[in-house]
C-alpha cells in the first residue's frame, strides 16, 4: 500500500512540475518602449511575466495596460494615453535560447 501511495505522490509532484514549466515557458520579461501621447515623451520599462503565445494586437493591448500599471508609482507618471513603440526580451540570452526577437514601431526613437 505504501508503494502505491509513493507512486501516486511521485506522479502528482511530477505533473505539477511539468505544468509549472509549461506555464512559465510561454511567459517572459520584456523591455517595453512606450510613448506618452500627451507630451510625446518616450521611455522604457521592464514588464515581467508577459504571455507570448497571443496575437500581436492582443499583446500590444496587454502591454499598454501593464505599462500603465507599472508607471503609476513614478514621481511623474505618464498620462493614460500610452502607445507601445517597441519591445524586446529583457534577458539577452532569451534571443539565443528561444529565438525571440523584438518588435518596434517606425516612430520609435530607441531603434
């Protein structure tokens, strides 16, 4: 009976590790360039745990909301009129390991 319980425990632990690895494999930290449409200033911020398996438009909407949330604690935060100008992996090794590159707008001053 103990062997069956240990075998069951082992399967549960391994399944949870596999789920956690697959959960984290589609997420990454991004450096996001944004522009405040109110005063046309551009800046960058790191956004953590961004889901990468979604469409480009959906990703841009998520990044806009994440940038807005991340910049609220700044001394002089940007307005709510934020436009995403570009993004790339925060870790340079991700480009080599996963083949993830970057995207930028033609109007991005950082590119």
